[in-house]
C-alpha cells in the first residue's frame, strides 16, 4: 500500500491516444521519486528499465522495448494486485493502529492508495497492450512459444 502513495497526477489519457516515449518516462519518474524517498534499489532498477524501454520504443525497436518492459510490468502488476486484493477495512484499522490516526483518516488514506494503485495498473496495462499490438512483438512472442 505505502509504495503507491506518492504519485503525480496523470494526464487525461484516453485509449485513442497513441503511446509515446513520454508515457514510459512518466512512469519511470514515478519510480525515480520513490527511489528518492525509500532508497530501494529494486524501485530504482524498475525506473531505469522503464527509461531504457522508452528509448527503445522511440527508436521503434519494439521487441527490445517489450523485453525491457515485461519484467517491470509483471512486478508492478503483482504489487498492485496485492494492494487491491487486501481488505480495505482491515488495512484502515491496521494503519490507524500503526500511525495513531482516526479510523476515518486511515480509511481515506487506504482509499487514495487503492485509487493510485488502480491508476498505475491502468497506465501499465495501456503500455503493455500497445506493445502487444505491434507486429514485431507478436512475431517475437510466437517465435518464443514455438521453441
């Protein structure tokens, strides 16, 4: 729950908008912020991988971008799914006890955390689906499945 707190406000993104290098870099910035606050090497490496995927995407090397992005996507999706799967009432009670907040304040923090996690999930899913729609990536996946 805690690692999803500090997140920039996403731009209004519609499904019709094309994915750009900026989309990857904005997600990398989220992880760069977390690195500053949490000093977690794993988070920093996720941001680095996202920046590298952005460069490959911009150069239209979609297979390399996919190979860099997929491990980050899998890790983040697992973390987000864990956050969303937790019982919000139990999380709020636990948070209230740990931080000595009122239950109402803790419930609001949990609600915001869950909303941020859902936004992050949607942003990652959008980028992943865009990569999967590229024919070189589809060919790469099919080739890997045949081995």
